[in-house]
């Protein structure tokens, strides 16, 4: 069973599991600073997974995407986020999360759904990493769940970025990554989106004196 | 006795119970005679039933036809391994309870002891007949006798209004259940009109109708067993009844419902569809979780045990669900494992729950108090009851080396195999369900510690408790008997399972005996010794040996000196009994963590109250969400129908006339 | 089937546990002191403590019952049994079939019930409070622990601890991602079960948040000694369990004497590192409010379930 899988696939599975673990940790994390840390770690695990895939398959563009992940998701984005956290002065902010075990329970349900949905797709795929497709989908869903349950705008952004991590993992595991052009495009998009959102944060705070998105409920027409 | 089959012996036992009951009615004035002679005689008959059941296990099915009842409808009777298993349960448990009753009803004056004796023994005889019935007619007659006699037993103290209400609620739900069972039998005859079980076995039904029959059986027997949402009668009826009756209902009567469900789903219906198992599993899990959570927050000791019974029935339903799933996929060795867990848990629960209910009976007699908040420290005046109850709570918490753990262990072993199920969702969801089973088991430990700690340990919460007296000799015999059953089931699982194997084989065609026979009696390894094993005897002996050895060593190497002093009072002078946890206080973590599960009315003291007090009242969501709306609907419909009631005979005649006309026009051949 | 050497090995393992357990507690205490820049107590402090307590008179409360007096011995017996089952040096243990992983959880549960009941026996405010909290921690930790064992049992196709350790230790190198989840969950559970810092603080007496110390407040003399010894045996059993399950290398496969002797220094070394890490965890974390503990243990439970799922999905299916 398990013993017949080559070491590289096992490593990728391990990293995928770590990514999933970190996704759950982010779901349960209250403090903004630790959240960004976890996000950086998730990027690192993703980078390593891609690197292992690159080494084992010898595909050159996977090296590039691993490097890109390292630059963007482990270094650049967390740095921007740290700066934002510091400038917005929300370092020690604690979010009131309702009942973490319940959220985790929902998360576990999502994992089951994700795996079952991914099962037929992964059977079509022939890569050594196809087993992680379910995890990738689960990470996307968990990130979505995180965005739904959070009230602070910045943690929603982290959720959004984590979702991108999941998509990236899906691409790597199902087809050994997207074409380079697409990948670069997405990377640029994420970066630009991040910067724009950073600008928005300041605007939002100036407007509402808080980053709590519940205040935006006032914006509706009534 | 040559020439007499086991079935005949059991019939004689049923007749003997009836005779004892009638004697009780005739000798109602001689309280000593009824309590000291007739109840012990009933216990002997119970022992007789148990021994006959054990002897009948593994034999061929025996049938008989009794020409009583309606002219064309004789009672068909049959004794096979399944009924023998439950007859053992009935016989051995009732033996203990009857002996206990001899002491319990002997003290003080119990009004109407004669009728009580009749009802009690009629109850026993009808349960035996339920197990032996081999046609729907005999089954329903026995079932209804059982429901009615137990209703009268519940309402023994009928002068209190709440007890009457509890009785009516019980009767109502028992009848809803009976309707379900009747419909189920109706479906299973397949319209052939032959109501004997033999005909039902040979009936080929369409899948839709088999599923309908299963669901009706689950609802019907579930109402009797206390599956959610038909559980509401249990926590009302159990505290209302005298303790031996509660013990009998909880320990034995609930199991007859399990018997019925097993009979229908594995014997009478010969196809199994996998989603039946899922339904039973989900209902069982909800029941177990609900039962255990509510058990932890009760303040009435008998209600606590009643909810704990709901939990145990839930666990049995989970095991039945697992059996059904395995059986549907043809994995019969694993189905046999889960089925063994079902039967074992039935036996184990019968033993320890009756034991605990009887202990509450002794406490109730000694203190006249059911409210946990007014008990405490009873281990000092009542050491016998306290130490025997300890065996009950260890088994009830599902801990080694007593009986509750064996069945839980078997069930979890069954769950460990569920990833092999050939179904993409089940093989993932079912193992996770095991997590909830474990949570239930762990919560049961909480409830049991609360039960024991608040009643028997700590300081006495009321001064009057000092005068409490220990259980009398009859009661002790009954309690010790049940504790011995619990111990035996706990440490000799292999021996018991080898016996029960006949029943599993009969239902599933597979059993555990092949692997168990190769191993010693002390070892329980249902699949193989490498896979999993449990040797409760060794666990017990090791703990006991370490206990004695360490005690001896400490005393001989050091000393055994003891000084007595007052407990440390944190520097306050008023470390009285009120400083201890109350029953409410003990369950506060549960109420807080599982807050949405409960319907709570709380009163907190305000800042400037001159007489501050805290109170909490926990009620059942189902009562408000499910039963009261139905009751209101029923009231509303009746109010509508009242308008038809004009009060004039002519109008009533007209209704009949119009009905007749419509029927004549509609019902054409 | 049961060999003489197996029995000797078993007896040796039990004696080693009885001897090493207080040492482990002493070592953790020392490491903690270093981390917190205090002068460390002597390594052998727990032994001095036991000696002192055994010599002292037992002072019982007036209303202490026989259960109160019996409980320390029962708890001690449970912990000795637990230490006998957990494979520490070799997997050839005659007692191993007595209780598999599920029964081990049961044995811990039995000890827990007795200590909680003993806490409630005197009827002081602290005792019953401690008993209640102990049960609270128990009903959350027990399922998590069992789910960890479930995951491992599915890997090894067995619930017997000896077989699990054999499968994990003497196999070709396979990475099980599920073990990562199980390991984290197990760590959480061990901290809670052994009354360690994020959940309870072993170094305090008399503060409102304590659990373990609150229950045993009324114990003195030999009773207290046995309870303390049992607590250190529990810590030892959990540490050995964690080491055997997640770092199983070096445990002797059978009744091979050489491997057995080689396993001893390795075990001591692993325990030393484990104790050091435990002290580190205890130093960097703050004690939680009691109602954060359910969240902590709920997380452990979820992680364990997740590990099970990952096992089922990632490792079995592909």
C-alpha cells in the first residue's frame, strides 16, 4: 500500500498535510501577528512541496515556481502584512472568534467533502502527486471558511492569500503547475491586489476608525 | 427432566410467575408473606429462567403451539438462540431485583402490596412471553401486557399528580410505539394475512416495503427503548416508579425492545440495505450524545440514571447500525463482531444499571430524598451500598476491568475495521463516528463521578442524613448478585462470548467462536492476538496485586500510623457542607461548554440582592420543539372537531347516515 | 509462548519505570528552574520527597472514608500496570496482551475516576472543584487520545501497542503525514493529562485555577507519597508512549539481551531530551484560564480526527 509510493511522493504528501495542518491552525488563530506567521509557514511548506516535485520530475519551470513562491509568499507578502499590522497598530489585536471547536468541526466536514469531490478528478490525473489534490481543495475551502468567520479586514486578506496557496497546490499536484505565464500573472495579481488592499485598509480605518468589517454594513442603501 | 424441552421449562416459569402474582393478590394482607416468601420465590424462578436459557443456547430452535387466545389464532411459540440470550438477561437480572424487592417492599407499609406483587410478576411473565412469541398476535398480546403492567407499576404512587402524568406519558408513547410495531408486522406479512413469524421469514418483499418495515420497527421499538426523539417518557417514568421497578424497566424492559429490533431486522427481514445501518447509527449517536449530556446536568439521582439509560440504548443502536452496515456489504465476520458488542452491551447494561437503580432505592429508603443537592457523605452510614455502587459506576463509565468496558472495546474494534467498507463516503464518515462514541463514553464517566461523588462522598448536606441506615440483608443479597454479574461479565468476556456466539451465528451466519476457541479463557482477541487483545483478568489481578503489595511494603518498611484531624479550611471558619460543590455546580462545565444543547432557565444573583440565590433549570429541547407543537396541533384539531358536536341526536344520526352513504358509493368491489 | 526472559524483561521494565519516573520529574523540575533563571533543585529531590513522606504520619480528615484511604493504592496500581504495558525497552512484553491501546486509555480513566472521587471525599471546596475539573479535562482528553491511537492502529493494523511500535520501528522508511497530526494531538493531550502548564500548573498550591493539586490537598504521608509517585509514573508512561510511538528507534524487537541493554541508555537519553522539551514548553507558555482548556483540548481532538482522516484519505486511497 503505502510502502510502494516513492519517497518524493511521500514527502509531497507530508508537506501537503502540513499545509492542511497550518490551514487549520490559521482557522483557530486569534492573534493577527501569529496569523501572518502561520501564513508565511504555509508558504514555506508550499515552496518545499513544489521543490520536491521539481527535483523528482526534473521539470525546470517548477523550480521557478518554487522560487517565486519563496520570494512572494514567504518573504514579500508576509513582510507587507507585517508592515501593515505595525502601521495600523493592530499587532496584539484579538479577534472574538465564536467557538473554535465548532469552526474546526465544520472544517473537518469540509475536508471530507473536499476529498470526496476531488476523488474522481485525481483518478484522471497521472502525476505522482495526485493524492494531494483533495488536500488542496480542502485548503481552499478552509480559507474560504476563514474569510467567512472573520470580522477583521486584514485576516480576510490573509484568508484570501491562503486560498491562493491552496489553488497553487492544486495546480502543482494535478498537472505539475500552471504554464509559467499564468503563474507569473497570478503572482503579479496577488502582489498588486495586496498593495491595493493595503491602501484600502488605511482608507477604511480613516473612515470607520476600525478595521472591523461589521461597520461596513452601514454602507448599504436604506 | 427428560421429555421436557427448554421451551416447556420456560413456559412453566412464566406460569409460575403468574401463579406467584396471583398468590400475592390473594395474600395481600400478609405483608411479610408477600415480601419475604413470594418475591424470593420469584427470584428463584428468575434463576430458573436464566439457567434454562444458558442450557438452551446453542441448541436447535424449539417450537410449540399454545391453544389459548382466540379460537383460530393459537399462540405460536419458539425458543431459539436469540430469545435464549435475552431470556438469560431477563432471568438473571430479575433474580437479583426480586431478591432485593423482598427487602425493599418489606420495609414500611407499601399500599397495595398485593396488587404490586401481581403487576410485578405479570410484568416478568409478559416479558418472557415477548421473547418466546413466534407470531405477531402472540407478540402483540405479550407486548401490550408488558406495557400495561409496567404502566401500573410506574403509577404505584398514584396519589401524586406528577407520577400520574409520567404514567400517562409513558402509556401514550408506548402505544405510539405499539402502532409502529403493528404496522411493521402488517407490512411484513406482505398482504398474505398469515401473521406467524415463520410466514414472514419466507415472505419476499419489494425493497421499498422491506425498508418501510425496518423504519417502522426502528420507530416502534425505538419508542420503547428510548431512542431520540421518542425518549421523553424515560426520564419521567423512571423516577416515578419504585426503584426495583425502575431497575427492571431500565435493565430488562428496554432490552426487549432491542430484542424486537434485532428479531425484525436480522431474522424476519432477510435482506439488509446499507442505509438502514446509517440511519440506526445516526439515531444512536444522537441518542447517546443527548442522553449523556442530559445525564450530567440532572439533579435528581434517578433522572440522572434514566438519561444514562438513554445513552446506553444509543450506544446499542450505534452497534446495531454498524452491524447492519457490515452485514449489508457481506462482511459477516465483522458484523459478528459488532453484533457481539450489541448483545454484550445489553447484558452489561442490564447488570450495572439495575445495580445502580437499586442503590438509589436503598438511598431513597434510608433518606427519603432523591435530590442530589440534599445528599452526601452516605458512604459512612451505608458502606455496603456505597461500595457496591462503586462497581456499578465503574462499569457504567465503561472502564476496565468491569463489564461496560468489554462491549465498548468490542464496538471500537468494530469501528476500526470500517475503513474497509466498499463505499466512498461510509469508509470515511463511519470511523469518525467512533470519535463521538468515545466522547460519549468519556462523558459517561463524568456523569457517573457526579452521581457517586455527590451521593456517597463529601460531607452530609443535611443533618438528617446521619440517621440513614444501610441496606438490609435481602437488599444486600440482590445488590451483591448484580455486582457479581457485572464483575463476571467484566473479567470473563471470552467465556460469555463463546456462549453468545450461538445467537450471532443464528442471525448472521458467522461468529467469533473460531478465533476465541483457540485462545485461553482469560483472553479476548476477537480477530487475532496480534490484531487486538484484552485480558481483563490480568488487568484486575495486576492492579489488585500491586495494591496489596505496595500496601504491605509501605507498612512493613515504614509504618501504618494514622492521625485524625479536621480538614484544612483555607483559614475560614465556615468550611461546612455548603462549601462543597452542589450538584448544579459539578455539572457547570458541561452546561457551559455544551450550552446550545440545553434549554436553560437561570437566575443569577444581582449586585444588591439582600437574599441572593442562584438557580438553574434545565429542560429538554425536544419537549418544546417537538412535543408541545404536536400537542397544540392536536388541541387545535380537536377544537375544530368540537364544532361538529351539536348535541342533538338527530344531527349525530345524520353524520352516521352520510358516512354510510359515502362508503356505499365509494367502496365498490 | 511466554518465555522466562520475557518475564524478566517485563519485571525489569516495571522496576526501571518505578526507579526512573521520579528522576524524570526531578529532571523536568531542574530544566524548568534553569529556564526561569532560578537555582535548580537537586535532581534527586523527588526521591527525598518520597522518603520524607513515607516516614511521616498520615493525617486524615475526620470524615475521610475508606475509599479515600484506598484510592492512592488503586491509582498507584493502575499506573504500574500502564507502565508495564507501554513498550519502553523491548516489544516482547508478557503483559502487553493484557491491555491494548484502547484498554490503556481505560486504565488511565480508572485512575482518574478514583482520584476525582478521592478529591470529593472530604467535602472541602477545593476537593470537589478539583474533581470536577479533572473530569472536565478527562472527558475532553480521552477521546483525543483514543483518536490518536485509532490513527496508529490503522497504520499498524493492530491496537496492540507492542505491534504498533514494532510496525513503526522496524519498517522501511515511510513517511506518514497522519503521524504529524497525531503527534501534535498527542502532545496536547499529554500536557493536559499530566497537569502541565497550559492547562494546569504542577508547581503551585493554593491558587484558584489548580486541578491536580486541588484534588490531593487533603492527602498526607504515605498516601501523598503514593499519589506523587503515581503522578510521576503517569508522566513517565506518557513520555515513553510518545517516544515509542513517534520516535520508536532503538526499542529492542524481541528478547534480544544485547539490544535490550543497548536500549536503556537510549531510553534515558530520549527521556532527557523529552523532559527538556517539556520544560521548554512549560516555560514559554502561560497557564490558560480553565475555560480555555476545553478549547485547547477540543483542538487536540479535532487534530486527532484530522489525522485519522488524512490517514484514511491520503495514505490508504492513493
